[in-house]
């Protein structure tokens, strides 16, 4: 990719040879910091995985809960594990083999049990987007030139808003067994209302008028 980028810059005469080499070296320096943060993040995530905390939590929950609250509980556990480990794939690997048999033992419904994998995936994506030790979050802040924790702080409100709506939909499904299509439409409508309400609140709080919004 670096060679292709250098070739494109030289062919299009966007940069000369010296500028491309300087840019390449600056990129290597930036990558070094990102690699250090990622190694530390992966180390922390590995330690968390070796503790098998997720397995313990799910095993305890499985002995004391009905299906009514199971989807939202699995979703919340997925959120917590992915945030703590910083990996969505790792969370899916940990929770999916537990959530599916757990649901089958409670309901005896194979299709419903497989559907719980989607609940696990939903919770796992949360941590991958806003965990301070997620590779996605680290690289996004590094390459945007933003302070890492500032980036995390700006991600969390958006992620929590969507996660709250998703958790409500999972709870409604467990309580009333509503058709998933109805829940999807209801969730999208609720997100639209929240977006408008929170946008209006932020505009008043920070004094952003309509003309400023147009300029932005």
C-alpha cells in the first residue's frame, strides 16, 4: 500500500520524491505509537480473557434467569466483556458457544437459540467502538490526530444511546415475543426521536443556533 501510495503521488505530481519520503517516515513514526498502544491493549485484553470472567458470569446467570430477561442480559454481558477486553471478535468467541446452549436449555427452541448469536454480536460491537483498549478506537484516534481519551469520551454517548434502544428492544422481545420486524421499525423510530431531542438539547446547552448549524 505504501508503494502504491508513493507511486500515485509521484505520477500525479502531488508530491515530489523528497515529500513522499518525508511523509512515509512521518507515517512510520505515527504507526510506532499506535503499535505500542495496541500491544498494551492486547496484553490487557489477554489477561482479562485468561481470567475467564465472562464464562463465570454467564454460568451464574444461566442458573437463575428465565428467557424473559435472557436476551437483554446476554446483550449487557456482551457489552461489558467487549468494553473490558476491547475486542468484538474475542467477545463473540467467548459468549456465542455459551449463549446458544444456554438458550436452548431454557427454551428448547433451536431457531431461537441460534438467534441469540445476534444478541451476542450486538453487545460485542459496542466495546469494539468505544473501549479505550479497542484497536478500532486506538487507530481512529491516532490517525485522526485526536487525543485518545477525548475520542473515547465522544464515542461513548452515541454508543450508549444506541445500546439503550437495543436493550429495550431485546427486553420487549423477551416480555411480549413481538415480531422482530416490528421491533426494528420501533427501534429506528425511537432512535430518530432521540436524535432530534438530544440535538435540540445540545443546541440549547451550547448556544448553537440554526444559522450555525447551516454553517457547520
